[in-house]
């Protein structure tokens, strides 16, 4: 349990920017870490500290992924992005799409 939690926690931290990497693997690392730590505390498994470290790394990956998802959702729901999306939908050429991107950057920076 401890080694599994540690490996999943490290992978969750490396791939926190993806839903599967951060959320799924982070949650699995947290669960395995908690189970491993409880077993180690009861004397039924070794490497209690490794389990705790895996659980902490998994929780950090889960939190970081949640922050990334929240930021992404707020950007996708913003008026600036809706204007950009509408502009790109109606653009017929690459130069019009580039103009949409410039307008979007200008709206974000204002």
C-alpha cells in the first residue's frame, strides 16, 4: 500500500494539470496512503511514513488539479472567452482568427 501510494502521489504531482493525473491518481494515492498508514499504525503493514508521504503527495496533486480546473472553468465561462469563441466561429480566414486572438488578449489585459 505504501509504495503504491507513494508512486501514485508522485505521478499525480507530475500530471496534476490533467484530470486523470491530478484528480484520479491523486485520489487513489490519498486512499492507498490512508489505508497503508492505518495498517502500519495497527502493526499490520510496514512503511507507515511512506504511506503518509504518498497520501500527502496525492492530496497536493488533487488540490493543484482542482485549482487548475477551477481556473479553466472560470476562463471558459468568462464574457471575454465567449466573445472570442463567437469571433472565431464567424472568422473565415486565418487573419480574422489572428485578429480575434489579438482582441482577446487586449480584453484580458484591460
